[in-house]
C-alpha cells in the first residue's frame, strides 16, 4: 500500500513538472522588431505571424507574441513578406524589402498557354513588369490546376476537363518566383456557375424563384451562405499552400441586378456585413501562411457613399485587407465624373481623382491601394485603343498617388511591350 502511495505521489509530481514545463513552453514569448531593409527604420503596423497568432507591430516596430512556434513571419503593405526561425530567446529583427508590384493579368487559359505566359514573363525584361496576377479560380469557375477543394464539392464540373490544366502548377509558380515575379492568386468568389450547378441550394434566385443568370448566362452563389464562404476559403488556402504571395478576391460582392432573392433580406446592412464577414474570415483562415490579402472593387465604389447595392462599402474594407484594388478602367466610368464627361480622353484624371477620393474616404495611405488599370480597347465611348500615352497617363497617376504599384487588365492576356511603361 505504501509503495502504491509513493508511486502515485511520484507520478503526480512528474505530471505536475511536465505540465509546468509544457505551460511555460507554450507561453514562451517571441519578441522582436520589424524594420525597413533599406532605411533600417522601424515599421509600424506590420503584421507578424507566429503559428496561428498574428499581431501588429507598435509605433517602434516591436512585437511580443506568446508561442512555442519557432517560425516567425512578417509582412507590411509596400514590402515583400519574409520569414525567419527563432533560434534562441533573443529578440529578433525582421527586415522587409520595399516593393511595389507592376503586374499583368493571366487567366486560367493564359497561365496554361506557353505562348501567352512566356510573353508576359518576357515583359520583365522589356518593361516594368515584376508581378503577375494569375487566376486560381476564374470567371467561369475553372482552375488551372486539379483542385482538391473543387473536387470535394463536385464544383470542378463537366467543364473542368476541357479547361487547360498545368500539370505541375506549384513547380511553375516556383519557377516564376525564381524569375523574380511577385505572384498574386485571383479567386472569383460569388460568381461561380459550376458550384451553383453542383449545389443548387446555394444559388441566387430571381424574383420568380428561378436560378438567376447574369449577362454571360452564368449563375452566382449566395454571398450569405456560410458553406460558400468555407469553400472559397478552402480554395484560398490551396493557393497559399501553392506559394502565392498574395490572395486577391474578385467578384467579392452581390450581383449588380435588381429583384434578386437571397437567404437573408437584401438590405444594405446585410450586404455589407456579409462581404466584410467573408473577408474577415479569410484573414483569420490564412494567418498561418503570411500571405497578403486583397479584394477588387468597382471603380465607382470609391465615389458612392453607399455600398453601391453590392455590399462594397469602401470605409468598411480596410480592416480586413492589406490592399484594396479599385478597378479604375476609364471605360467603366460610363457616367463620368464631375467635370469629366469623357473619361477615356483623360484616363489619368480618372485614376488620380478616384485614388484621392478613396484615400480621403477611408483615411488610409496610398500604399494600401493597388488599382487595376485599363489595357484593352475602349468599349463605352470612342472605342479607341489604349495606346502608350493613355497607359502612361494611368501609371503616372497611380504612382503619384503613392499606390502600391498597379495591375494591367487585358481579358485576352495580350500585352504589347511597345505600349506598356518602361
């Protein structure tokens, strides 16, 4: 009996010691400072990630995170992300390299086409292009790789086998990184015809209760549906694991059509809460990957005081995102701006004034915005080509606003080096 009691006391002491050690280990503080690699000045508001914990640096660039994880990552708008390992209990210094992306867009088909892809890569030698926006899930719900997340919900659909697939997509991204490109993964969120077909319980309905289709005859899924959120976050996590530096959500909005039916009443408050809620969920889900998070918005969202009836209220977006990306295509400003009735005649004005308006409305610095610029023929005014002069005017306006670079949109993925900035 005494032997048993002695054994139990010894066991209790041992378990207590192990528990204290584990608790102490779990509470180990990771401390350090995030600085600009060029100026060596501290960076306030940088995001530091240790495991599944994220924290913003203070005015001195400092952080303290209780975690047992030795991998410490950091990022900040206007810089490249970085990661180091904490070898000892000494304070860390994470240096971020300043960087402003100058990107062109590649669709599912563009990234899979050696001709279009290598032409875009070649712009890194002839022009100022140092980044690529690549479809992870495009406008028609297709992916350029075999997606486990899409397969799991039957959302690859019958169309997927006809879509071009890159057999070693992660390997291709690694090669593009070696070539010096910053990689942005574009995910079209609520415009998703294959997902709607696979799960009609999530589809957006018209006033008569039928599945609604847009001008391209494509179905959308309900932005209120939590299952839809979860699926898109699964795709986003795949993209982060594949190696993208940034996840960019497009069509992260309600359809711009009247009389539609959703799971909840179609009110401004409900719409805005749904979009902000999804973006916040994305930020939390992607914490372990230290990826930048961005969202595309309509150009007029910079100007409209409401949510433009699509859930995009610009003042509400900054807290969840690293970057806000307004689509400042002059052709899309069909109503013009005060004092500007022909936007394509003065494209620089559209970019300059819209970014100024966005900054004033949100109180955010220019580096928190990276606009989409027009690199395609006008369709709304004089149907002119966007030549070198118009391209230069847009780029100079974005640069003058101290934006985080810019992105060029051409749906055909064809970019003439003679017309692009050098």
